[in-house]
C-alpha cells in the first residue's frame, strides 16, 4: 500500500513547482481528498463540516450538477462561433432572474474576467475614465481588477491608488462614523461621497461595489446608501455596477441579488463563483444600450466563455436552487444561525458585531476592553474550529471578522454545531 504523505510534505511538493504566493488556509493546511454537499473529507478519513465555501453553492459535487456536466461533456463542447442551444437557453433562464432592463449577458470564465469586462463596457459606453470604487472592495486579479480593488492596491505590499481611481469610504454602521442604520447613516455616507466627487470635479465612468463587502469583513452597505448614491452617479453620466460574485444567487436569503436589498437596479452586474458550483464561469449582465455601445468596437470573443458544458452546468445549478428551495433554506437557516450567534454575543463581549443575512454572515471579534479588532482571537477561533473539523475563515482589514458562507444546503443543526463549537473555543480560552 502507498504511504499517505503528510500535509507538510504535500505542501513542500507543491512549492517545488508552484509559487509560494499561493497561500494555504490554516497553520496546519488540510490535505483534501473529496467532498459531498456541506462536507469535505481529508486524506486521513476526517469529515469536515464546510461552513465556509460559497463556490459549491448548491452543495459540493451535487449529483444533478455532476450529471449535467458529464452528459454535456460526452456530447458537445465547443465555442460561441457555432450555434448550439445550451447558450441561449441558459442565457434566457439566467436573465429571467433579473429585471427586464437587464437583458444582455456576456459569459467568461471567472469573476476577474467578468469585472475586467464590466470596466470595458462602462468606459466604452460612457467614454469616461474615472472609476469610483469601494474601500476594502475586491473585484479580481487582472490589472484592471487590481486597479479597482482597494483590498489589493491599498495593501501595504500593493501598488497604491492609480490617478483615475476614486475611493468611497465604506458605509459601515458598526465601525464607521455614522451608525444609525434606519437610512440616516446610508444617506450621510452617500452624501459625503457626492461632496468628495464634487470637490474633485470628478467625471465618473462607473461606480462599482459589492452589496455586502466580503473581503472588507462581511460589511452590508448601510441602508439607503445605493439609493442615494446611484442617482448622483447617473446624473453626471456614469453607470452603476453591482459585483454579485459573492452575494448573488439567493445566498442572502431575502433577496436573490444583493442589490435588491438596497432597492436599486444596477446598469451592470458581475457574476462568478456560485454560478456553476465551482466549474470556472463568470458572467456580465447589462442593458441593451450598454451592450450596443460595446458592439461598435472590436469583436468580443472568449474561447471558453459560454461553452455548452459550462452552460449545462450553470443551468443545473438554477434548477437545483428551485427544486430544493435553497434560497428559502438560506433565509431560514441564516436567521437561526444569526440568532444563535447573537445569543453567544450576550455571553462573550469579544463578539463585537454579528452581521450579514442568509448564509453570508460575519462575526467581528474585538478586544472588549478597548473595542479594537482582535486578530489573534479570531485566528484562535478559526484554528480551534479546524481542529474540531469545521471550516470557517477570517477576513477584513484587520483579519478579525469570522466569515461563514457555506453551501446553501447547510442545515439549522449545522449552524448550531458551528456556534456550539465557537462557544467551546471561547469557554476554553477564558477558562
Ligand atoms: N468579485 C468578488 C466580490 C470576489 O469575491 C471575487 C473572488 N474572491 C472576484 C470578484 C474574482 O473572482 P475570481 O476569483 O473568480 O476571478
């Protein structure tokens, strides 16, 4: 029998051939072997409850999704220069989830390619260059993607802010200056941005943000923020872009797309991650007018974007969402999960804030004596849960926000198990 190599050997093997700029999770990385629904299994036969991975949206290796991919792979895989029905059929189905005005879709192979294309659409349509981006936002790994991602360009090792980029202060009602989340704070944050744009005589092509800033630490935009800011951006000739790579496809429970929670309709929407349950796919959804401007330029072609296999897989994801009512499960399980975390917050003051909705939650860990971010405590909780075979992560500018965004088949019992284990970690810590 073949000896099972240790995970540190596996990491050394990887680093022999790959750049170590690819980071791994945990002090002790996990050597994964297989997965099913909300479970992942390592090489040593351990079962992990996955409270973290949002890409396998309807569940790891969902049989219906696997079957759709296998069936289409055995039949036809080609590109958009030929006619085949999977492409318009999936496009029609996907667009049925959007308001009528958003009626054209471009397919690519990642969230990064989608945000890059969205920037091209916006600058082509408006014939402007300046871009308004969100503090701590992340949109992709291409050069344009990095330019608009404060999470990257603002990092101490980052390239800094380019001259055509303007940055909006994150409308965070927990850490920010305005905290009254009945619409007052959202309006104040938006008005500050408008003032900043006016002071700088800005001429914005596009404003891009996520509805809940994921890498910023699961920060939902303050209520009425986009409702106040969108009209201004449009009045000066810009377009509004919602990055739904993390928040889309029913994850937030109450709404199918994150922008709906802000009661606005964007001009461009960016999709990725969950769209095909882990199969590499991204998309940009926009209006007839914006697509028409783009059509005046050079041909757009993607070798893999919109291929029949990707379309078949993505279609099966929407079918599973509908059959298993996973948006409703995200809503109900999310409510229970949030309630459990808020109860724990009553006992442990180090849980400064519990936020998010559906199965897209964040718990901000602070030092109760100072109210400041407690990065070490968040890391301790993350690693404790790993030892108890539960996967979560930490993020945010101080890496002190515990993130949970599990596959949407996550159950109330799974939520309880996760919160019970966080409670155990805290109890042990203070013992
Ligand atoms: N937008 C958001 C909000 C993301 O979280 C990510 C990935 N973390 C991307 C875009 C880029 O997607 P990808 O990694 O598929 O290129």
